[in-house]
C-alpha cells in the first residue's frame, strides 16, 4: 500500500519535492496532484514553464504506476512523454489528473490533464511507463 508517508520518503530530495508537487489522491488507476505556479515553475516571462508542466505529468503517471506494482519486484521508468500546452493560467497553482489507459505486464500508459482551480485546461499529456523487474 502506498501511504502518504511512503510518498514523502520517495520524493525527498527529488525534483518532485523541489517543484513543490503534492499528491492529493492516489487510487487504482487514478492520481491527482497539485503544483505551485511560483519562482520554481515559471519561465522568464512569469508564465508556467512547459518543462515544469511535463515534470508534473510524469510524476503523476510514474507514482500511479508505482502504486500498481510490487515495488520490491519491479521498478517503474518513464520512457516516453508528450504534451500539448493549450492554455495558461494566472492562478497560483495547477492540478494534474492522471488516468491509466493501458495496464500491461511490462508497460502502463497514462493520460494526464493539467488544469487550474477554475478547471481551465492548461496541458494534455500522455506518459508511457516501462515496468522493469528488479534483478
């Protein structure tokens, strides 16, 4: 079981912690997280950085896959991500909702939508995770 404490331990001293990403919900096949829009996540024009958005999306899908495997037997590796940035926001945080669309033995595919608190769509992303046995 992936507890809040386990997530905090996993994310300690990582990009996830640095960007201020917080996981709000983790259930079978669904993950919701939030990320601040601040000095860590904006580009020079003070708009949400596309790279930060992609990091949020990859974090959501990866934690989602991690929650679906036995972490003592498997590693989860993001192997492909793409995204379309379709909007921007003036809000001080964004939310990501990830839903699994394929759960295979060796790969998972996640669709992740990034939106602001008013549910304005910011980015649409897709992540493929490879499920690798630990040797």
